C-alpha cells in the first residue's frame, strides 16, 4: 500500500516539475499601422499591460506552489527513507526484482492479476501440504521412537521371562538333580528357518547372502557372540536390529555389498509384504533350553541331546508336576539303566506317597528299586493279555513272576550276579 502511495507522489512530483516556464507575451502595436487616421488606442495598451501583469503574478504564484509541492513531496521521501521500515521493504523489492529477472519471460505471467491470484492459491495449497508433510514426518519419528521403546520392552520382558522360567524349572527339577538354564534368544538352530519364513524365502535360495550364525559372510553371520567357557550363545541385539533395518530399507548398502546382493534386493521387493514387515519388526529368535545332568559338569543344549536324554528330561518334568493320578507306559524306553535308577526310580519313590502312579514296564529297576506297592504281572495267552497274579512284592508267587518276566528267571539272575558282582 505505501509503495503505491510513494509511486503516485513521485509521478505527481515529476509531472509538476515538468511544467514548462511560461513567458507572457507583450502587446506591441506596430507603427506602420498607426497614422493620423488610426491613432494609437491608449486604453487598449493599458488593458494589455494590466493583463500581462496579472499573468506574471499568476505564473509567479504557480512557481511558488510548484516549489511548495515538490518540497513537501521531497520532504516526505526523505522522511520515508529514514523510517525503520524502509530498508526491509527495499530489500524485499530487490529480492522480488531479482526473482523476476531469474524467472525471465515467466515473470510477466505474475503481472497478470488473474494468474497471480491462481498462483497465490496454489502457493497456499502447497504450504498446507508442506505443513501436513512436516507433521507426518514428526508423527513418523514419534512412532519410530515408540516402536524402538516397544522392542526394548519386548527384550526386557523376554529376559525376565527366561529368568522366571529358569527359576521355576530348577525348582521343579530340584529332586531329580537336574540343573536348567534358558539363554534368551539363544536358539541358533531355528534362526535361519524363522528368518527365511519372515522373508517368504523358504526355498533355500540366497544361502550365501543370508548366511547363518558363525558363517564367514551373510546377514546372519555376526548375530551371536559365543562364550565357549559357559557354552552360551548370546544374541547381539544391535546386530539383529541392523539386519532388520537392512531388510526393511531393501536398498541398503549393507545388502548391496553381499554376495548376490542386487538380486536379493529385487526378490525382497516382490516378497516382503506389509504383514511380513510387521512380523519382522517384532521377531526375535527362540530361547535356548540347556540341561546339566548329574554326571556332567557342563550344560547340554536340549536340541542336541540324545533321544534318551530328552526323554529323561520330559519324564522328570512330568513326575515333578501335580498330585493327580499318573499313568506311564514304558517310561524306560530310550533310557539306560543308570539313568533309570538315577532319575526315574528315585522320583517314583519320592512321589508315590503324594500321588497314585500306574506304570507299565519291562524294567526290573522300576518295579523293584522303585518300591512298587502293588504289582500285576501279565502274560499273553491265546492272543490276549492275561493277569497271572497280583499282589505285593513280599508275596512269594509275585516275586517269582517278577523274577521270571523281568530278569529271565532266578537262574539267569544268579548268573548275572556271579559274573558282575562276585568276581570283583
């Protein structure tokens, strides 16, 4: 608004200053036209002289007014230039002129009032979109922070859960002399399978790119730090998060540098859908259950134990739980006699006072050393299972049947005894 006002004043000032100076014409009667017949008209000359004087006076006043106006306008200009708002406005005008010059021919479009209005509307629209984008970016950062916090809480709760489970299992296995520990996220065997399942790559492709814990190269190669003294596989949480970010970005340089990285990236873009992305963000390896048997000094990973060792662990757990009646069908399967005596028989003797246990067995240690209260020897006759006798161990006929079925008879038992015991 003030810029337009100044422009109008400058234009007025220039117009006033451009008024030419006017000279008053003088009335001169040429003598050749005067004669005795036409005498000079004294009144006419006086009137002309009077008019000339009035014009001279008016022109003088006009010059004075011109000077007054131009002086006032110049005074205003000087006042405006000394005002604090002058320099910012001039800087804005200069910037505007530079921008017009930069735009070149397109700058002429801005002069078009209608087009300028459209551009202003477009500018406001873009500003609103930019504001929305900025807010969305801030919301995204907040969500990332919440996601990171949630992952940290998952890790903490998983570790707390492992400690609670370890304490519970050690309490359960206390009577069986087993010691248990759970390593959070320590199951290396399931990592590759679970990771491939997340990526929809269960076809064993890109084996060198994905790798496995401990491999020379690959995404999963550095996932665990090994503690050989304690036989622990400790997950490197930071490395796991780095691997997840590599996968989620899809174009990460960390993938490009791997063997067959570009082809792997292309596969990711086709297979890694939104539902898998959510699962991958919350995915952590399974825990590793480790057992220490009485005769061992170190812990054994349950996944690497023999069938007998795993059976002994599950059987010890079952025998330690509850007070309800329990039926066991040949619990000695896959177990050697020492493990039966050390674990199964010992627990049977301890729990029989608090719960009813029915055992179907072919092992003498379970029946005799387990101190069975009631024994039912069975045999097959005509394709059917028949009860031969039943009763307590101190009854003679029950003893004979037990010795016959479980030991092969009294003579077989004596021979084994002489060979294994009396020769020592």
